[in-house]
C-alpha cells in the first residue's frame, strides 16, 4: 500500500477546488486559499489497524506514518526520527490552583530543535527528498527556520532561511550552527515571507513557508495523534477535552484540527476536543476575524514580545478561525504582561517556555477567570517552544539575582539573618 502518491488529492479550503497530487505545490491557483491534503481514509482504514499504531515501537511522529502523506523517509538515527513523541506533563500544583479536573501540559520544547515546528519541518523535508528538491527554503521568525535547518542538516539537504533581523539571538545561532544559509531581512516576518516566495519561484527552491506549503499542517497534525494516544484513548469523561494553543500564522491550530478530523473520519475518536486559540492582544488578526463572526483576515500591525506569534497577516487564518468555530472553542487575547507571568508560573513547576509557548497557558488562566472552563473540565495546554530560545524575554519574567561578596557575612546580610 505504500505506493506513491500517499494521498488522494488536495482541496482548497476557500473554493473547494481539487488538485491531483502532482498538479500543485503550494496554495490554490485560483484564489490563493490554503490546500488541505485529503487522505484516502477507506484505504488507510482497510490496511491499518489502530492497534498496530498503538503498539508501534517507533516513538517519534513517524509512528503515524500510515496517516501521513509521505513515504517512510528513512534516516534512522538522525534528528529527523526524533521529531514529535513529546512528553505529557501533569502539573498538580497548577491543576489545583486553577481548580480543574485535570490539567496536562504537552511540552513541545522537547523536540530536536526545541519547538513544535520540528513536526512540520520533518515532514516537509521528507517530502523534499521525495520530489528531489535541490534546496529547501523558508521564512521564519526563528523557530520554523531552526526546525528546517535542523531537519535539513540531518539528511544533508541544502537549506536557506530568511528571518527578520530582530529574531532572538538564540534562534539565529541555531540557524547558523545547523549550517543553513541564513539571510536576515531588514524588515519583519511578513516581508521575509514575501521575499521567500519570490526567491523560491525564481530559483526553483522548495518552499516550506507556513500557511503556504500544504505539508506543514500534515506534520503538525501528528501532535493531535499523540494527544489521542496520551489522553483521548484512555479518557472516561464524556465532556470534550479542552485544548489551548497559541496562534500566530494559524498553522499549528489548523494542524491540530486536521489531525482530530482525520481521527474522527477513521472512527478512532468520537468527539472533537474544544480547540481554544490564544493570541497576543498585540497580534490578534485571527481572533479579530473570529469575533467578527466571519473568515476575512484583516492584517494588523503586530507588536508583541512573543516573537513566534508576531504576525501582521496570518497565512493560515481561515482554517485557524474554523478550528475554534467548528469545535465549540473560541479565541482568547492575552497581554504581554500576562505572557511574562505565565513564563514564571510554568517555570515554578519545572517547565521552561518561550513567550509564544507560555501564551497558551496565559490563555487558560484567562479562560478560567471568564468561566469558559470549569471544575469539570479536562484541559491540555500546548507549550510550543523551549524557554532557552529567548533568554531576553525570560529575564523579563523574573527578578534579577543578587550579587554578593563570597563570604558568610555578605550572605547573612543578604539573607537578613
Ligand atoms: C510558530 C509558533 C507558534 C504559532 O504557530 P502558528 O502556526 O504560526 O500559529 C506558537 N509558538 C511557537 C513557539 C512557535 O514557534
Ligand atoms: Zn481555491
């Protein structure tokens, strides 16, 4: 059954136009809408049992290979085989403090390049090998680029990364260390995005851009499969799981939604989780469309310290609006101060999140305050990125450490004893 192509067709999320697997690479040729990759679910169901997947020895996202639109890429023993398979934490002090039935945190900072983006980049690089792309390229606020650079390094695939010159230094360091050709743009993420699309077109590079390349969502949906295995598969409650995720371009939330839709279609789950998108109030284009009750995404002038979700024009906004709307979820807007506080709160249970990662938890705190989740709810919060990615922001979330002379007298003076 592993014959190429591994999916039946693409379908535009706006106009519904369908394309064959070899007809297009990126968005709809008519209206620029994001393309969904449509799997051949009856065939998958016929050839795969959920028991086989549940008992797979593979611990990375490649355990879901039968549900992914690429062939087995190989490269065992490389970071490509380490994307996904992230731990689920159960922080009791926070669960108690928020008065929830159960609180889980899924720590995507444990991915090979320390963010959720590795899921997308692993699958895009597998696709790039399939179509024998010479060079892969992406625009990135940092994490997508680091993930693409990491996965490309793993398989010896040349990679070019465009990032805004304001990207946090740790992210730029990752790009450089992974050996990508790194080009910093004197502009914001959106201008880097547009330049990348033009460069890819002119030079024949394969473009990973979020909300442009349909395979990113297919990689990201693997997190939904893991949530199925780690939580949904065992749960007895008949209330839907409530899932909190931070949103910038809207591709992670769309990926999670796609994963749960695939599972529903396979008949492996009966109920969708309620998907709650959290944006910074300084970068709220998708939440604005959600609250306006439509799908028209109007660009904003993004201004937030959570660089990974700082986006003027989200490239996957329509599907991101639908992810919340079609699952009984909603959007929440949090201030930068609340994001910094959430970094400190998560830190106290041993979880180190970058600002965009802590944003989802800040959204949960707001939702508890507003009564959107209650004591009967089971809640899962995604931490999408590791705090080491952005030390500048982390230091803003905590008070500085004192400096003392190295003697007992100074120590006692400082301790007040
Ligand atoms: C990219 C990213 C997000 C947001 O994902 P989108 O697909 O842009 O909505 C959130 N958190 C982190 C750490 C990210 O890198
Ligand atoms: Zn279309």
